[in-house]
């Protein structure tokens, strides 16, 4: 599921041309497109907090929390971390860390080894000293904890856990950078599908992308009226969604 970067670009150019508002180059479009995608993506999380406080409805296809979760699910990812030093390093495309899983292996008296996925609890670094000092709260392999800082994370069970194979991240990744690639043909940019990168947003966000990019184009070409028109349209759409 993705939104075609070429479709959005052609729609933006068509509207600008129809209104005789100017021209947006591919380079400018790519900058605007990435800004618009990031704005819409981040808005998912603000909206889900707001709609989560409002009672839903019984209509399967119009409950906003369900729809927002569907959009966010596109960006769910799982990976094993790297550990080049003393910390597990978080993924480079990380937006929000969800669950850190420790694969706890145990061997019974018959020599049979079983592996159980256990969620590690996130704690603050200053809490670890107190938690580790008590035999009742001390981390165990069946009840691991982790602390996080700018260097990465550390995971503790019976002892500090260091094996990469024993750890897995579940997280929300950031959208990939959008790119409308092109080749110059007769001094005109011709769309290059092989090197382009589409929007990763939900299909239903295509219209919002066009509107946001046109807002930014209005600022670029110093057309305040264009900016105001599409900004008003975006606000009206948002008002209707949240009414």
C-alpha cells in the first residue's frame, strides 16, 4: 500500500497550471513532499490520542481509531538489534520503540530446551539501582528490564543480556524519504520510475498530500492567496474528521 509520487506530482502541477500560479521544480517538489509526508505521519499519533478519548461508533469502516491504527500499522517493523559496543543500538529508521523482546531459553531435566518470548519492561536509569538491590524486584530472565539513553539500550535479566540473537525489537519506523526521480529529455524532466520512491502513507492520504504540498508551493511562489485557499481546505477537512 503506497501513494504514487508521480500521481501526486502531476496533480500538483495540474492545479498550479490551471490556476496559473507558477511552477514547482522536481527538487522543490521532493522537499515539499517529504515535509508533507512527515507532517501527516506525525499527525496520526496526535489524532489517535484525541480520538482515543472519544467514544467510538459501531460502524466498522468509520471508526476513526480503527482507521488510524490501520494507517500506523503500515509502519510496524521488527528487527534484531546490533551491538557494536556496550549497548544494543536502535534501528536507524526508528520513530517510536514499541516492545523489546528477550528470547528466554530454558532446559528441563530431560535436556529439552524451550524458548519463550518475554517482554522487557522499560525503566528509568535511576530506577535500576533500587530495582536491582531488592531480591523481590531484581530482574530475572523471565522478567527482564531495559534502560535507554542516547547510546542505545541495556537489557538485564539474571545478568546483563548481551547476545544479539536473544533480542528483538518491535517498533514504528519513520517513512522512507520520497523521491520523484527524473531524466532530462529535450531540456524537460521525464519521470524515472526505476529510481523514484513512492509515499509510504495510506492510500486515503493522497488528497491530503496534494493539499499540503500546494500550501508549501504557495509559500514558495509567494502567492498568499494560494496558501490561504489550500490551508483553509485542509482545516475544513480536519474539522470534518474530528467533528
